[in-house]
């Protein structure tokens, strides 16, 4: 979730929890500011992208900064820092509670996204993800903003806002189940092997879902609008993404493959995929697919991406691959820079 939403949710959460103010402790307003700041801090891990984009994506992002095991330490360090900045060093213990609440709110809402969080880092790097909300959801931001504004006047309204947010998340979970049912109905019309069904949240609306029917190394992908009753007309500009989401009766299914369809492409893709330096991406990608193969005077590159993060009419955000000059050369790790077609970056491996 975006940092502004995290800050709003942190302040809202600490406002909803009863606290006693005797004239000497932190005021409710200060507690809200502290919790908001603490809730924004875990996203500082984005700085790791500028150090090493590959390790950031596959290991660091939402790792130790989002870990429940590390949370007590972060809360203590932030309490000491914030109390020193505020000139209230002697009251540092009063800062711990709001910091804990802010950090917990951050981990909880990120847990609902597809990317998820490493709850037990650094002891274990497994990611937990409910996959019911998109990374940026304006409705969650709106609920948090309105709730926080109302809660400034009456604490009870903060609790009602929290209930409204939980109801909204439950609604998302219900929509996800409905979307999975659509994918299952599609698979029932085709002679396929055992399939795994995915319904992934999409931007712009809680009724937008990406459907993925995975059978072995192959995927059938479509974009669903749960309330759509007709095929939306093609559009450009800002509306090009929205026009891709269609009703069940008008779904367009596209085929993707992990290693390509032809035998020579598959052999090349498998060789690149199995390189030791590519192990991080293999662990990260939940729905990996062959993005493309480039062959030319500068050598051969095999690019992979992850279907979980591909949006309609938008270039895939995570495109990593292995390149070599010729068949006798070693493979090296590269990425295609975001929003570009061919601007590749060597990652020093």
C-alpha cells in the first residue's frame, strides 16, 4: 500500500485504541502523529532499490522492515528516535505504544496485497499474502482519511471507521471468491489437466480481477469486470486499462507459457531459467512466464516476468533475464528498466 495510506491508517488505529491522558502523558494528537510516522517508516526499504534492484525485489522489499519478529526492535528504536527529536527523552516509554500500533497497521494492510510480507524475516523469507487488495486502493485511502478526520472530534468514530475498513476488506474477499468461480466455469469448458485458479486484485475498482488458470507450465489469462454486462469499447489514454476488464460473457482469454511454445525456445529459456544467479527470481515469482527472447548482434537475452504484477495495456513492471554474447559465453543477469522497451541494465552478476 502507498505510504500516505499507511500513515493515515496508523493514526486512525492509535486513535481507535483507548488511552488515558492525565495531563502529563502524550496528548491524543501527539500519539496520532507518532503512529502515523511509525506507520510510514517501513517503506524506507524502497531505498534498497537504488543499491541493488534485483536483491531489493527478491529479498529485501517487505522483509525485515515488515517482520513481526523484528517489530519490537523497530518500535523501540523509533520510540527513542522520536522522543529525542521531540525533546521528550525522559518520556520515551510513552512513544513505544504508538510506534507498535503504527507498525502493526502497516504490516496488516500490506498482508492483504499480492506482494505480501515476510512475517518471520530474517529467520524465514516465506511471504504471507492474502492477495485481496491492489497495492494502491483509493477506497482504503478514502475510508482512512474520512475516518481520521471524524475521529479527531470523537474517538468512537475511529472504531466505526475501522469496522468499515474491515467490512470493505471482507467485501474484497467475497469478490475474489466470485472471480475464482468464473475462472472455474471457464476451465470446465476446456479439456485441461488439473488446474490451479487465481483471482488477483486489480486497480480502479474492487470489481476488477485478473483471472489466471494455471495448468502445468501454461496459463490462460483474462481480465474480469464482475459487474460488467457488455464488452467495453476499446479506449486509449487513461481509459485503456479500464476497457480491458470485461463481463464474464465477453472475456478474452490469452495464453502465456513459462518457457515458450516451440522446442528451441523452450530449451533456451530453460537453460537461462536454471542459472544459479537467477535463483532469487525463481523463488520470488509466483506466476513466472517467458516475457520474450531477444536475438541480435549484441547477443541473446531471455526475459521473464511475473503474471501477478502484469496490468492490461501497461508494460510489465518486473522484467528480469539472462543474457549472453554467444552460445559459448556465460550468462549474465540483466533487467529491463521500467516503462522502457529495450533499455536493459546489467546487474553485476
